C-alpha cells in the first residue's frame, strides 16, 4: 500500500513544471519549487496625452499622440505553488525613449507660401519597476499571466523642438541655419515621480537542459499604466512587447 502511494505522488514532484528533470525513473529527484533568474524585455510604447506646448507665456498647441520604445533588464524569483501555477516577483531597471508630436498652426511666408512645422516632445525616462505576477498553465507549457507593477522614476531628460515640414527649402534663422530648433523657453512637463499599472502575458515555458532545472519563459506582454506620467495633464502609456527570462531551480532539501 505504501509503495502504491509513493508511486502515485512521485510524478507530482517530478513534473511540477511539466518537465522531466530526473536522470531516469530509477534515480528520481524532487522538482524545484523556487526558481531565480534574469531577463530582458523590449516594448513598443504608444501614448495618448493632453499636454500643452507652452513657449514663454503662449500656448502654441497640444501634444495628443506619441510613440516610444522601452528596454528593461531585471531579476526574477518564481514560486510554484501548484504543478500548473506559479507566482513571480520581478525587480527591473527600465529605459524608455518617448516622443510626442503635434502640428503647429501654418504661418504665411513673404513669398506667399505657407510654413508648416511640427512640435516634438522628446523624453528619456529611467525607472525602477517592481512587479508581482500570477501565472497559470493553459495546456502543456503554454501559460497566461496577469500582474500589477509599481515604478519609481529616478532620472529623466526632456527636450522640446520645432521641426520644419514644408517648404523643403525653409530654414530657421539659427546659427548655423537648420530645419529644426530647440524650444529653450518651452515650459517643462511636470513629471510624476511614480506610477502603477497592469500587464497581461501569453508565454511558453521552454526546457533548456534535460538533466538540470533550467528553463526559459518567453512571453508576449501587453500592458497599460493606471497613472498619468504628468501631474498636471493626462499622459497615458500602453506597451506591447516581448520578454525573455531565464530561470534556474533551487534545490529542495
């Protein structure tokens, strides 16, 4: 009877993540429940905003749409509370390059043509992000996940520019003449120093070593911030990205 119970429970330990970690059925091992590792993520980050372009005391236009790219690296800790379910914590450093743009009002030139320019807000943002993820297997090694994150902005670099779109032979009267000029008197964006958001993942667990508890967990990631990046106006980011963590199991004693 005891042998039968042991044989019944053994697969649950061996296949806790769906992977055959044991060397052979004659040399059984207990599958790890805790994994640690590191990962990278790259994401496309569109945004919507209602940020005014204020140069001096004049409101020139409003930034409403933007694009961006984000890169992050982090450390992961994962606990399998069930054979098909896990909880993961992530601590990551992230850099995002954001750009919002809007058309300026056309201005008539002395030769009868119209000058069309575009205002651009260019932002570099460095953040530290903490994230808690729930993960559930759907079928074999395919899984879905949902997470909450919080972030602290610890460094930023802001520039606002006006860029000539037409006519092609028009240049600003700068030294030297150029088709774009930096708005040195533009009012800076009041950046919120923290943020919160949610993410959803669709991933696949890929075993990397037959006899060692090492696997990759690549995933598609979609998410949005729940707080505005600005304290004075709406500025919301979304993200669509790819994440690739590598995780190694810790021995069970």
